[in-house]
C-alpha cells in the first residue's frame, strides 16, 4: 500500500514538473494572474463560481487574459467584440471543443455539444438536419398544437403554486413526444434525465476536469475518493447507458408491432441502414431530448421551455394592457371560439412581437455561466499576443451580458439609444 502511494506521489510530481516546464514562444503570452508552482492558478480560482473570479481578473489584466490550471492554458474572454473576432471570424481555429476526461468518465461523451470538431460531429449534424430540419418540423405541428391545448386546459384550473408544475410537465412531454413518441415509463425517464443533468452541471467545466487531464492516474482510483458530484460519475455513466438504449429500443419494438407514433427516432429507424447509424442516432436523440427538456450550461445556455412559459405568464399578469391587446388580436384573427395554431402566426404580428421580446429578455437574464469551452486547433496571435495550440478558450458570458445591459441602461438614460 505504501509502495503504491509512493509511486502515485512520484508520478504526480513528475507530471506537475512536466506541466510547469517553461516553453519558448515567438511572441509574448497574454497577461494574467501569476501562477503558483505546480498548481498554477488553481488555488486562486473559485471553481464553483469561476465567472466571478474571471470578472475580477479582467479588471486587472484586460478583456482577454490567460490563466493556468494545473499547467493547462486557459484563455478567458470578457468582451463580446473579442469573442466575435476569435470565435466567429476565426472559427476555423476556434470551433473545436477540449476533450474533458470527466465527460468521458461520466458517460457524457455522447453529447453533441461537447464533441471536438471532426467526423463524429459532422455525422451528428447530418442527423440533426435529417430529423429536425425546418421542413420536418412542419410534420409535428399537430403534436405542438395538441400539447399546447392540453396545457391551456391545465392552466385554467391551476393554482399559483401549480403553474411551474404544469409548464414543466408540458415541456417535458412535448419534447418526449417529438423525440421518441409515447413511452411506457415517461416519468422514470424524465427523473433519470434530470439526475444526469444535475451531475453534468457540476463536473463538466474545464476548471473541475483539469485534475484528471493533468494527472491521468487519478482515473484508476474509485470515484468515491473525490467526493461531491465526482463520486457520482459511475452512477451517471450507468444512467446514460440506460437512457441511450432503453427508449430507442422501445421505439424499435413499437415499430415491429405496429404501435409506434410519429417521432424523430421512428422516422430515423424507417430510413436507417446499419447499427452504426443507430448508435449515432441514440446520441443525437438523447442530446436533443435533454436540450429541449432543460437547457443549461450543458447546452450553451439556451432557455428552458418551461422558464419561457413561466416568464410569459408573469409578464401578462404584470402588463394587463399588453395582455388585452394580444387577446383582441387573437379574437380578430381566429374568433372567440377557436384555438389559435401555428398556421395563424402570420395573422398575429403583435403576439409574435411579444414572444420575440420575451426571448430577448430571457437571453439577457444573468444566468451564471461561462458557456461551453472552445479550444484552439493551431497557434494564433491576437493583438500582438501569442495563443498556443490546444489552449482552452472560455467566454465569460455572465460578465459580457452584464456589461451589455449596463451599456443599454446608460444609453437609455443619456437618450442615445435608437429603435
């Protein structure tokens, strides 16, 4: 036992020495906090709320700076302009994702959002286009309308305390219907998916995954040694395998006995050619389901459907004049005794504007987030500073949104905002 522990310590020391060994670069590196030996900036970073640390560092080191976690280069961007310059205009170099060992250890490597740029990601995109394109979406209009009508009926008898329950049930059942159709045990599927998301939120940040990247031998230890959500990585991996296979196989069985309903998976299976395609579709289906069920840091901060609905209900209660005008438009377009549907959208410009404004407001909500990490495929230079190949690139979305909202408020106060 002592011999094994000694070997582990020596291995860790050698790895730390290798990671902290100084390289020679052709240009100066970006400024950033001074690293400590071996640990780099790990002890200076709040890993639970890294966006706050990055905001504080940005005031000292600028809108783009460099930090190191256990010898791993991290480029932090606190500016929308710089983010657009690097991630959009130079997307060929910044579109890939870093490989996070925690993602693989927890069984979450199937997630399309976390895939590095390459053939697997291209195949995922091809499948998304095949089963979720705008043209295909039209075939689900009846499903959308039916679930929306059911939600309206539920809300008529809802209490203030049950509004959240009804909206979450709606969003969960709708994305289930579109992805898999009707499953026998939807409640269990939903609860297990939530459990996966809760674990993923805690372990999928580059800051927390760094120790497994820096010290690969840690993977040999039992997960319970690490405590917290890391101790649940084995459980998460098992849950992922269950949700990848069980609903998919149930749809296959429904197709075989002629009871399958219209869904993305059913449509795919009717066109599938081999088992390799099936494995890919399992990943695409589960990623799409979890993104629609509850989007979060795991899925790039898109808004959760239930949250948007709850915000809409609150907005209508706070602004009865807007509610009255929207209702009058609906009455005029579809009548008093009919339910509006997606085909009526062109006749409802005011309601459409309300929904667009709501989505803008939700997008500007200050959800704590640094987004999904990018990585550099090759060396790069920005503003005279060298950015090395393989560096992890993070946008501090929390600060960027805060800064944008402060600018808008200032412009409104000064009367310089137009439109």
